C-alpha cells in the first residue's frame, strides 16, 4: 500500500504539470495503468491447483 500511495503522489505531481508540459498526460496514463495492474495482482483471488497443494503437503 505504501508503494501505491507513493504512485498516487507521483501521479498527482505529473497531473499538475500537464498545462505546462502536455506530454505529462501520457506519463499519467502509464502510471494509472501501472496502479491498476498492481491493484489487480494484489486484490484478485489467485488460482491454485489442489493437486499441487496435495503434493506439497499443504492439503
């Protein structure tokens, strides 16, 4: 979560630059995409294999 908070801060800083540096819009979009990717990887349920877990002795 600390990483996500820092990314939000960086994103906000770039957003403030857009009026003076229009290509910052593209950087903002990249940061937004990266944030979404991180959120998906950390919040979506992970797939698992019962066979693998049984072999590892976890089940």
